[in-house]
């Protein structure tokens, strides 16, 4: 087995990140799988200057709604990719599904439910379709790796102000219950697995009121793996020193 490094980052606009040269650190890092969310661009609009490393395989899934959502996957590992249309039924560019060996890897930008009740309902439906899809793959003996912006903080420890956000989408009981269901179905929150109840570790901060400087944040970006990969987890962390977006990258290292 060899160590394989996965990075997930909601860049909140890949062209904006490029202007800040905020992805150039990839050139000096040993990243085997790079999953980006909310790229807000078509494949031809992604600047070639985001980083110099030339990955052999890339999969860009852009939203049918211009300038919104979108995910991108970069890797040197040969596999088979898809956009997972059975889950992303509105064609919003939310999933890279990539199979290599016995592993199914997902780079996902889960919907935000804060706009209105209709979007919250869509988010919950997306959650359920996604869980059904990955459980079907588990029945086929696939190991699962999931990364991305889940748009929900799981426990009070996962956001700075839980009491003030009890009725806010992103920390609603039904959203958090889906994360409970995911773990009960045989998946691991890799950060908590490695770091226990470590506090004040967040991956998203509002641009308002100096939230990041004051670390008033939410942990809504995750790496989950199926239980059969538990012994393969080497490292899981939040790279909160990396700037360029309202999110920071999260990292997973596995022995594969």
C-alpha cells in the first residue's frame, strides 16, 4: 500500500481564486486527488494558471445554470467518472463520481437550504438520493470516499454559535439527523475519528463582521469513508491557514 492524499476545497469561484493565486500551493504539495466545489465556471472558463501541475485526468461538472455551483476533480489515478445524474437531478453540477480499483470516490457540493423552503426540501431529497446511491455501491462491495461541502454542521461542537443557529438551515435537526443516518449506515467522519472532540476547528466563515479573524465559523466540509477503510486512515485535518475563499481546504490521507 501507498499513502494517497486527498484535498477538498469549496473555492467559491475558481476564477476569483485564480486572481488571488490561491491554488498555487498545489504545485508544492503531494496531492493525489483534488476535489473542488462551487467553481462557478464552465470547463473552458477555468484559467490554466490555477496551478502548474499537469494532472493526467480531470473531470469538470458544471451547472446548467451559468455561474453557479460546479465541481472539479483532478488526479493522476486512472478511473471512470460520471456526474451521478440519479442524485443531481436538476443538473446543478454537484457531483464528481470517480471509480478506481474497488473504490468509489465522490466530490460533492451538497445544496444549501437557506434560500427558502423549496430549496431546503431539495437539499433533503438530495441527501436521501445520495445515501441510497452509495449504499447501493456498498452492496456491490465498493469502498466509499466522500468529500465536499455538506452544508450542515453535525454537532454543537461543529459551529461557534450553535444556540443562535438552531433554526437556521445548516444546523436544523433534520439536516443533522441525516448525518447521524450516514454514520449509522457504516461511514466515518474522518476528522472526528482522528481528532475526537477537538474544539474551535471550522472550515467556513462568513465574510461579514471579521468572522474568520475571530474564528466564528462552522465545520461544514467533510471527508467521510466507509467503515472498511477505517484502518487505512493515516491523517485527517482542516487546513485553516490556507486563504482565498470563505471556506478552507480539508485533507485526508489514506493507505491504499
